[in-house]
């Protein structure tokens, strides 16, 4: 899951919900351990993941930072995937965010309620995973 660390509160809640529902997530706060070269581990996770969930907010899209590098790495993976197969799952957590042009054609998930947002992300991931994406 890709996000701005300024948005960690909501992302942490969503990650906890998804894990409780049986979805295997890659969340840096859970996966990175002392001694890891975090940049290498994150790039490896992006290259190996089945679906890439990216949390869009003004914090993430409008500032310089590692979120931008993750987005570019995910787009490189996406370009190698057969057309029409989902990979990037945008999640809007800030209703004033401007969606980056590179992913504006991808249907995003957005709700004002955290519960509805969690449920919608879960249902989306579950649907795609049940379709046999690998």
C-alpha cells in the first residue's frame, strides 16, 4: 500500500481491517524490519504484488517524496501487464485531491465514511483476487 506518512492514521485503520478480513497486505510498518534496505524492499514488493493500492490525498500527490517514486515504479509494472487487467487501485482519502493524469482513467474508490471505504476496498480486492489475477 502506497501512501503519504501524513495519512498514516487512516491507512493503518484500513490495513488492520483488510488483514482481519484475510487480505494479505504489504504495509511498510508491518513488513520493514531493522537492517532492511527499505527502498529495495518497497521496490521488490511493488514488483511482486498482484494489486497495488495507492492512497491519494493532497499530502501524497502534491508533495515531493517517496510516494512519487512508488507511483512511478507501479506505473512501470502496470505497463508490462496485459491491457485491461487491474493492477493499480486508487483510493481517494481527500475529496479535494486532484488525481494524477497517469491514473485518471482508472476507477477510484472513494467514500466519506471510513467504514464504507474499508468495505469498498475489501470488496474490490476480493473481487479481483477471486477473478484469478496473478
